[in-house]
């Protein structure tokens, strides 16, 4: 009796296992808090997990609760959660039995009023402004007359039609449209990729690089325009080497891309007006300038003509210009005869003075002196010729001695060259034999590898190769139709055959549908 009482429980409470107790708590919590709204600040948010789920916590000044957003719910959110953002979460509370923790599974998430989003925008604006992304010195001037305009916007809707219509009315140019999503999940990444994609184009490539970019979207609420406040979009706009016009929302809507862009337009239509001038106004201005230029030229010609006439009246007459030179000429002509007579008299006197010194005895003495000098030079020339003949004879003798010894030298040099050629020939024969031996060994090794990899060895084990009418191997039954002529290759030869029925895809799979695939997520065109 004592053993029986010792084995009984001292109380009559029901006994649960740990799993039963955890499951009961889980069902109780989920039943009591199956739909709740919680207001708190996001803490510990690091973006979606590799699985697509997002894990973080909601907290206030006194408590904290873990939160999770499943992948399917996360893709439907209108905006992305961010660290420190105050939000209102709707979902159900559940427990995690593995660690005795409870958490809220969020089904919808919204900011805690517009003030929270504005506070987040102001904080991000201060951060990016401190980095200098909004400085006026970074702004680029818009080209006066662009040849190509790039537009980043949704391909559907009134925005792109308004822009194209306004450009065609004012100044028709080539327009490139990069279609993107302008709200919702992934819109910010698509807009940033579009800006970077336009900047990566080459000026002389197949697709011309735009001279100016327009990032446009119609009006909407703060949540609808939220993707244009993403940091990735602002940084892409600030880093754009192409001048960028921001035309997001209406005139009263401001986003962070407006501060980073080179120019902000109040509306998409206003952006088109900023991008191109009015062609009719340019033509009218050019015509007015041409008329002014023609008038200026006419007035200038009249002034020059009047000035020439005034100068002509101030010039002296031809007789006045030639009076002084004519007088000088007459005076020179009058004194020319007397000057020639005096010059002739002076020349005759000089000739007579020279002739007085020319006597026959002086000429005879000079001739004798010159004859003696000529004889002395002839003697010296004969001696020089004799010395040259002697030197040439000695050179000829030395050359004859060298020529006499030349055959012996050539024979010795020929013997040495023949001996060296023989040695080189023997070395070459030995090298060629070694090279041929190595080549035969390598060829034999490659032939053995080829034979081991040849499909004919497989045929020897009982397999066969099926070939179609074009002698191409057939690897699937679906490639053959009924009545097709085939060749079956065995190890010892080929035989012809005819198929009796067409092959079906493996496993009896149905024919692939030709229905076009659903459009996928927009990415970079390059």
C-alpha cells in the first residue's frame, strides 16, 4: 500500500508535455490576438532575408515585440520599411514554440501619418545634403538645342504622351523612352538603373546617347511618389553626367530627386518645354536677325561710299601731283648733254696717261720673266711625274705579291669551312632523328587516347548509332517522324531502316503552349 501511494501524484492537475503546452499557448494567443493593430518604431531592420521574408522588431519607450513580414506580403507593400520609421502594423500575434517567443505576423504596414514620412524625408535630405549631392556647384546647364532626349517614365499613361506631344509641337527631335515602374516595389531600382543605363551609352554607338534626361511621373499621394525619395534614385540622379530634369508630380509636389536634379520642372509638360526651344520662335528670330544684318550691311556700305567720296574731294589733281617731278625731269634733261661731254674728256685724259706707260722694252722684259717662270714649273712637273710613277710601280709589286699568296689562303679557308659544314650536318642529322623519335612517340600516345575515346569502342559492346537522312546522329525519339529514313550503324557496318511511327516527348509530355509569357519585371535594357 505504501508503494502505491508513493507513485500517485500529490495533486490532481493534468500533466502536459512541453510540445502540448507550447501548442496550447500558441492556439490561445492566436485566438485572442488574431487581428490587432500595433503602433511602434521599426528597430533592427536589415532588409529582406535571402528567403524574401523580413524580420525586425517594433518598439516604444517601454516594450518591444518581434515582427515578421512574409515574402508574399512584403512584395505587396506600398513602401519599404526603414530603420527608425514609426508605423502602424496590422496582423496577428503568434508564438514560436522552438524558443518560447511570441511575435506579430504583419499583413499590412502603413506609416504612422504623413508626419512620419516627412520626418524621414527631412532626415534623408539632411544626410544627402551633407554629402554635397544637392550643391548648386554640381548642377549642369541644359543644352540649348539637344539632338536626342531620354525620358525615364512609365510607357503607359498620359505623362509620356504629353511629353512627346509637347516636344513635337515645339521642336521635333529624337526621343528615347526607357520604360520603368513609377510606384510600388522595385520602382526605385528601375528608375536608378534607367538613369545609369542612359549614362552608359556611347555617343557614337548604335543607340545614340541622350543630350538631356527627363525623369517624369504624374501627380499622386506622398506614398505614390515615395520611390523618388529612395536614396539609390537620388544618388543616380546626382551622379548623372547627362543634364537631368526632374518632373515628378505636380508643382506643389516635392521629392528628393528634385534637389539632386540639375533642373526641376513643375510638370512633365513643363519639362518638355525646358528641354527644347520653340522652332517657330527660332525661325522668326533668325529671320529678324538676318533682316537686321542686311540693314546693317546696307548702312555700312552707304557710309563707306560717302567716306570715299569725301576722300576723293580732298585728293589733289593729277597736274598738281606731277608738277614737281616734271620740273626735275626737265632740269636733268637740260644738263645731260654737258655732262656727257665732260665725261668723255675725262675718260680720254685717263687713257692717255695709261698709254704713256706702254713701251716695247717693258713688254719684252715681262715676256722673258714669264717664259723663265714657265720653264721652272715644267721642270718641277717632270720630277713630280717621275716620283708618282715610282710609287705606283711599288704599289703594283706589292699587289702582285698579295695576289700570288691569295690561292693558298682561299684553299685553307675553304678547308676550314668544309670541315665546319660537315660537323653541322652531322649535328643536324642527329637532332632530326631525335625529333622524329619524339614525334612518333607523341603521335602513338595521342592515337591510343583517340582510340580509347572513340565511339566505335562503345559500338563493339553492342550499342548502335542512329543517323537521319542527312547522316546526323539522332539522340531523341522526338526528333524522328513516321516514315523517316534512318541508318543504324553497328560496329561492323551500317543497315538502312524506316520508322513506323513518330516519337513522342519523354514521359508523354504535352505540346508546349504557344501562349506568350507574362511580362516579367522590368530591368536594364543593356
